[in-house]
């Protein structure tokens, strides 16, 4: 169950940060480029957050 919660938290953080950052370099709200950049950043940041949460949780115990 812990891994599932960790994964959901990573995805939510990745979506929020990824799409927020994607609109800074590509501010066209009607175009496809911000969506593609947001998805790429979301995938990358989800992996980073997942690993980061795992390392932070394991260092506490």
C-alpha cells in the first residue's frame, strides 16, 4: 500500500510542477507544444519525485 500512495503522490506532484513549468517557456495556451512539454516534464518529474520520496522515507528509519 505504501508504494501505491508514494506513486500517486509522485504523479500528482509531477503533474502540478510539470505543467506549471511547461507554460513558462511555451506560453501558447491553445497550442499542442505546452501539452507535449508538460507531459514530458510530468514523466521525468514523476520518476524524480518517486525516487526522492523513497530515499527520504528510507533515511528516516
